[in-house]
C-alpha cells in the first residue's frame, strides 16, 4: 500500500529535457573550429569580416548563433537554443574568439 504523501516527496524535474551537464559554449567553440565545413563556410569568413572593422562584432555574433544551430542539429540536442546559451553567453564566446584570434595574429608577426 502507498501513502499519498509519498508522491509529494518525489523529485520531479523542473524541465522536461535536462540541460547538458557540460560547458556548452566551450564545446560549441571546439565544434566551430574543428568542423571543416563550418570553419570554411562560416568561421573563417566571419573572422575576416571582423578584421575589416574591429568595432563591429555582428558577423561573429551571427556566426556563433548559426554555429549553435548546426551544433544542436548535428548532435541532436533538443533543448531550446535560448536555454543552452543566452545573449550574455554569446557575447562572452565572441570575446573569447576575438582574444584568441588577436593572440594568434600577434604570434604570426
């Protein structure tokens, strides 16, 4: 026999699809750099556009958003994209990309 109050003690998840238990922005950055087609068609051109006008990060932000979409499709992640990475996460990732690219550029001089 089961008491009714035992049902209330159960841990019920707040969300239907649990969030991934890893750092999505870091994993996304690795995906964007290592996927040959994404790198060639999106990552490199966005970096090139950014270098033309370093005050405008819009090409990089759009590239990260496209990358997140392709990342979710490729790895069959069903969470909403806004839940995986908010605008703040996207801006932080863009800053990381800019810092890495500037560091690489300084090394090549």
